[in-house]
C-alpha cells in the first residue's frame, strides 16, 4: 500500500521553491522553568512580501512534529513532498501570500534547524538531557527575538493548530501589544490530564528503549523503536473512531481473509508501523521528550488562576477560535470555555465548531471548511 | 500516594476464602486459526452451589487482564486484595451466590493458571511464540470442555464486561442450545480499527523491548519495560476525559507548583507508571500479545456477514446489553446496532445505556447501576 502518495507537482497556487533561513542569537534566553539557553539558533521560512509599514505579517506556529517548512518545496525534485500545511499557504489560499507576509519558525527544543537537545552545547558535546526544560512561553519568547530582528513590531496575526494554537494564544498573553489577531485552531488552552497521560506514555516508550541511554545516543544508535511507539500513540490520538473506520475498517494488509498469524495482518497495523518508521527518520527522540513536556506544562491560566485574569491585559487583540467535533485530543469544550471567558472580559471572539469526523487532524484535512473560516476571517 | 488502598476486610456479603481449581484436558483442541493445542489446563473458581438439575450456573468471562479469581480471597492475610469483581459476586450481590452457581475460567492463552505461551510445550520448553494464535471462539471452545466435565449442559447465563462480553456473546453463537441468557456489558461485537490500533501499539512496545527477544525470555529478564508501556496505553483507553479530570486534574505528584523538571511531575504520570509497574509483576508479556490478537480478530459476524445471519440459529437465548456513555474504547453505537439486529430477528433484548463518566471502566465502578440492571435482570 502506498501511504505516501505525492500528487503531481503543480506550481500554480503554490509558493514554489523556498529556502529555510537561520538566525543566531547570542544573548541568553531566560526560561520560565529556571533554566537558561546561553545562545540559540532559529530556523524559519517566509512566504509572500512584508509590506512597507510591516503590518501584514502572520506568524504560523507549528505543532509537535512540525517544522518551519510550512509550504512549497525545497528543491525541484518532483518526488519531494510539499511543506506540512501547503494547502493553507499560497496565493489565494487561506493564508493568502498575495496579501500577507507569512512566516514560520521551528520552535526552540526542536530538531529541524533550531537549537534543541541534539545541538552542540557550550562544552562542544550535544546537550542531550542537559538541555533546559522548556515551555510554550519560552518558545514564544525566542520567536519574539527573531521578529525584533526582522523589524516586525506588531503581527497581524499569530496562528496555529494543536501546539501551534497554544503558541498563538501565548503570544497574546506574553506580548499583548504585538498581536492584532490570534487564530486558535484545534487546540486547548490547557493540557488535560488525558493529554499528559498520552504524552507520558510516549515518553516512557522512549525511556524504555535501551538505545535512548539517558539521552546520550548521538554518537550511536538512536532509540528508533521507542520513538516509533511514541509516534504510534500520537497518531491514534490524532484520528477518531469514524476516521479509523473510513480509512481502514477491518481490512487486511493483503487478501480478504484473516491469516491468524502473528505478523501484521490488519491494514491499520501496517499504517501505524509505517508512520512510526517514517517519523524516526526525521525526528529526534529527545526533542520529542522536551516538546511533549512543554505541551504538558501548557496552561494559559498558569500564574493567573482564570482565563479572565490571564486576558485582562490583552485589550487590543481579537480571536478566531476553531474546534472540530471529533477531536477527542483537544475537545471543543475547553475552547468554548475560553471563548466565553474572553467575551466576558469584552474581547471580540469569532468561534466556529466544525462538524468533521477526522479527529484532531481535521484542521489539516478539512481544507474547504478551513478556507471558508480562516480565509473569511483574514479577508 | 497510595494507589492500592485496601479497605478493611469484611466477610459479610463476601464469598470469603476460596481456592482456584485446575482441570487438565488431554484431547487436542483444534483452533479456528488452524493451529492445535495438543493438551491444555484450565484454572477456574466457583462460588455458590450448583443446584440438583444443574440449571443455575452462570459463567463469568474475564477481560484482557483478568483471571479466574473473580471474588473473595485466597488467604486470610488481611493485606490481600479481593478478586477483580468482588463487588459483583456474593450473597445478595448482582450475581447472587445465594441463588446462582457462579464460575470463572482463566482463558486459554492466559498466564494465571491456564495453558498459555509461558506453559511447557510438548518438547519441555515454554511455548513462547510457538503457541498457536488464538481467537475468542477458541477460548469458548475450551470453556465448553470444562462445563462438560462439570456436568453443566446448559448455562443459565454467560456474562462479562469488555473481552468477557465478547466471550459471553460468542457462547450464544457457538453453543446456542447451551446458553439461556447472555449478559453483554461494556463490550463490542467487533473490534474496531481504533481498538486494533491501540492493541498493536501496545504489542509494538513489547516487541521493542530487547528483553522480549522474540518471545524467548522465560529463562532471563522479562520485557517489563515494554509490557508496562502497553499497560499504560491500555489504562488510558479504560478511562475518559472526565474521569481523568476528576481523578487527577493537573495536580502535581508533590506540592502545588510545577517543578519544570524532567522527572515525573504530574500526579497522572505517577499513577500510570504505578499501573505499569504493578501489572508486570502479575502478567506475562506473551499472553498480552496473544490475547490482544484474539481481541483484534473478534468480529461476531465473521463467517456470517451480518448480525442477523450470525444469530439466526440462536433461537432460545435472551440478551442483556449494557453500555456506558463515556466508554470511548467500545462506544455504545455498535452495541445498539447489535441490539437492533437481534430484535429484527425476533430475539428478546433488554438494553441499557448508562450515563456514567468513568469511561470503559464504568462497568467495574458503577456498582449501584450495575446492581440495579444486572441484579434486576437476574432476579
């Protein structure tokens, strides 16, 4: 089965071939958890053109497994898949690069060009588990440094799905004067204990892999087996009962009869294994640990006690909040509570609940609804 | 935190101290998947008294991690916890041992007294992965052998939650003359692709543990780390968003502030780790593999094509079907479809959907509702 079908490349409506940029920062970043990053690098991409008064910038924030490469291609090789949200960014798309200057930054702690646990520490060795514990707040602080350097004082919008939505929301609380609009999509204002349970189980799968070796594996075998299991757990939480039924049902990998064999028999098993194997080729296990920890610690009311208190000082930002019916990872209820609280303190909120059965991944899959909602909001 | 609080032992309403029996079978068991068990042993317990015409027997079937020890105690040691469904079985309880002769049999493939992959094979070595692949059908065939030996031709009822419900239902299809009532509780008539995905991820966690060693570990270290992760995945699927919130919220293991440390910080993490560690002390990893495979293969319409066809010949059995609102592992919809199909072919069905937020585990937790529904049905 071809799980990675790549359609024929069409540059029309695409941002085309783009490159990843890098920016280095020498002054230390003080982290919420008490640690310090003495220096760091950020990888980022931009699409479209920054206007004269620098007022048309939209920061797209990526999710757990994402990176700075949102849209377009890095080469002319037709077998290369596009960026992770190519459907969303380009001329005429929901983030219209004909109007907006769109940028995306690989989070600190990441493994796709920005400084993370696999990066060289001041002693010349990889950080490994000596890397300081991160929060979503810290990711946003690092992003603000890059925006300073690019001369962008105020973003037209921060936007993101899943962990990207957490960053988009954190921007408003951390830098209320610097964000005109927050697009908070398929996300949660606080990780639930069930979210933490799923993340912790993935981390335990990594810890259980002897190749993980306390995080010291950069000169040897990586903990691929553990990271692959973690990714499988993640994938289950991104789908839903109906989307599993539609995609796989009880179909077999081969043939129409059960083989009653111990090998992989059901199509859904092969799919998950493939997702795990593919993931370990591009992702660092320690980054998985650090970013899931940041997810767990995310609670926008931290230090405030309530949504109302957290957003009392956020007086010039408007909010678009989008949830999906079958998203059991980040159920709509918490976003609805956030929307209600924002309205109670006088903020403008546009809230959409989309009837979609694709689970958490709906925000990537429901391109038509998203174009209508996000494109409409930004029009 | 004491996760395993054991209340003071009270023998009133309890079946008291009981013992596990064993029965050996020498004639081969032909399995649905094509394999053969040349001989096997079954561990079982009984509570109450078989009446003169042997018409008051109820077979309780256990779930994935269960065993024959449903109720009561094995010793007088007050620190010993009771059987896994002690609330359900005893004088005056929902399975009233004043009226019924209740028995429970550890499934074949199990590791709690019945023949399974850890048992000695004909060559004197443990079966390991040479043990034949099992189905729920095979578990029931083995149980029927024991009932023959005990002189029980017709069961008053088969009953079970989760995988126990699958066996209870399979009994009606395999032996329609031998079951008067099926009590199908928090179960599914077919494993969904999401169920299979969760099980396969647990299996991959076991495979990834080098101690698993292709199933050959009985003379060395067991794959505890992998089995523990599998159990953690299972536990998440047995709870629900609201029950996670109620039990743990975002509380910390210690103190009221985040430690921003890499160790376990949230209470829910400690709980899951504890569940994993406790499980590996009593459960065999290969059994986990075989039983989850049996779960995956379970589809009561297998070989029939529809519920109506599967139950066309089941003309003298009545059904009690119970589902729970927050059970996302085995959602109510499939049981509702089963109930509707059974009614279409003229079977008597009593169906209850219980509003409970405890997830799949509700069938063990909602003792009051269960006493009313199951006790009422059996009264």
